[in-house]
C-alpha cells in the first residue's frame, strides 16, 4: 500500500475551528495534471467536509474523488491529529502529531500508530539540511493571528482597568475575510493612535517579542502597522526614565497623550547570562550547556513589558523565560505587564504559569499573581494570557494556500516511495515511526514518557 501514488485528505475533526486543508484544490489539480510519472500522484481522495474552507465541489472540479473511504490510499494527509479509528494499518500519514516531545495527551495516538505499523511523518520535523529551519510550516500566520487577537484582548482588558483605547474596535483575526482586511483594521487603529494618542497611564506601551523565527517576524509585521519605535533591550530602563521625567514635568499627567507604541525584540542573549561572570554570552555554548547559564529576562526585560509575544522553542534543560515565582515577584513590584500571547503552547514550559490552552472563541484566561489563581474573565487583578494552539486557522484560506505550496514539493516522494531509506534526508528525519517501531532519531520517546 505504501508508495502506491494514491493520496488521501482527511476531514479535520480535532475541533470545530479547524478549517484548513493540507492541499488546496489548486495544488491537487497541479499534481494530478502533471501525471504520476512526473508528480508521483496517481489519484487524490478527499473526505467530505462541510466546514473546510474549500468546499467539496472545488476538489471534485480539480479532479479529486470525494469519499469517506481512504482505504485505497498509501499516503494520508491531515493538519491536526485524526481520530484513532481513522488510523489505517500499513499506510503513511503526515500531520502535526505533537508526539516527539512525548506529549502525554498524544501518546494514545502514538501507540495506535505503532500498533498499526504506520509510517508517521510530522510536518514540524521537516527541516532544512543546514540548520533548523522548518520547511513546511504555518508560522507566519500564527504570528499574525496571535498579535491581532492580543491587541483585541488588550482593548478589553484596558477597558476593565479604566482606560479606553483604539484597540477596543478590533475584531479577532478570524472575523476578517482576509489578511488584507485585518491589516486594514490595524492601520485604522494606528491612525487613531497617531492622531488622538493613548492615555499616559498605560504608557510607554511596550510589546516584547521573543525569538527571531517566522512567528516572531510575522507578529512584528502586524505590529509595525501601528505608529511605533523599536527599542534595544538595553535601552528599556532609559525609555521608562524619560517617560517618568516627562510625566513629572507635565502639569496634569492625566491629560497627557502618547502617540506611539514601542517594540522590543529579545533573543537568547537577553534571556540568560553565563554563571561565570568573566565569560561573555555564546549562543552555541548556551545551547550545548544551558545548565551553565542563569535566567535574566525577569530582571532585564519583563519589568518593562506591557505585553509579551512568546515565540521561542524551549526544552526542559533550558532556563525558563519566566517562572511563576518570578512573575509573582514582578507583579508585587508593580510591573506594567497586562497580556501574554504564547505561540509555543508548551504547558508549564518557558512561561511556567501557562497550564492550559485556550480556544479561538475564548482566547484568554486571567492569571492573578497575587493569589496564584486562574480565572476566565477580563475583570479583577492579573494578566490575560492567550495560548491558542491552532492560530493559523483564523486565516484558513491563505494559510492553506501557503502551506500547501510548501507541502506540494514533498508529496511526490511521500506518495511514491515505499522504502523510507530511499526518501530525501529531510523526510527521513521527519519520520517518527515506521513498520511498528520508532525510528532511530525518536527512540528516546519511551524514556521521556516514563520520566514524565
């Protein structure tokens, strides 16, 4: 069955919001028109779906067969994990499995995959031969949706704190028919900030972006539509000193307005420092010996942040960006942090307080540092936190078009090769399981699973 050239596309069942598709009708049409000899694809079977952003008729017009039965398929594609009963034996599957960190909630799926001798390819693990750049990703759409939703949430949160801001007029990312429409709304908010300003009581309004990957860059892309200035991390204290001097010299600080927001991009050198004070920070050394470094984000950056957009990859051996205790200490000192948007969705990971995911229609919970408590409202003390694990589906059409264009390059190999040893290296390395066993790169998963 593997390598028979017949490709299946699953109907997404993970949650009601998942409207993306791994391949659009246009991608399918190109693969089919090229013929199996050129594309490796002989046929494409699509499970019917009434919520997928591309309707069944569009796939049918592209030459696909609409059917719930994917038993003829050697390769089956999805976005999120399928229901366990949809895992057929001796096939290849490709989707975001979230199993390579031994995530507890997905171990039943991995067990089923091993029992069914499935070849599991995880999009997240398809990386370039040089470095760690992911080759099949939605990252930019996650970053764009994250900051739009955060800005909307800040508008509501600041209102509860007694401040009216232009952010209150924004909708969630999914409410806009296109990315262009969402950007137009942000530009409109920016124009209002530039002409009417923001209340001085919440300024300087500083957005901290962690990391330099696709998600962080995309979030900054949206942020830059607002009147803004980027501040070097080392200059944050100076920014606040100037703001304090300015407010003291103004007769009535309550009438003072601020006509821009501030951005600050931080990378690992702003998050940790060597325990040995005689040594300079070295990124490669930090990645190899994280235990030799102390966290400094809570001292150098977080005290000045109004909002944090967290996009960093994190594993347990690394210091946290913010521990619960550090955040509670900061709150006691009166830091201006109002909102966190975490794109990593690592539970109790780099941001220790994040112990739950949120949803597109209920994107925030409120963490109260004083009482170390969690609430699902915008009122009361604390910080609003967004931890949505399927942000790109807020722009389902454009995200699918982008993703499918990247995935299409690999479909020929995945659909036509039965022996994984003959696959290109980046696909071999993305294969978690094959023939009933974990592949060599992922043999550590049982150890992680048992130690968790």
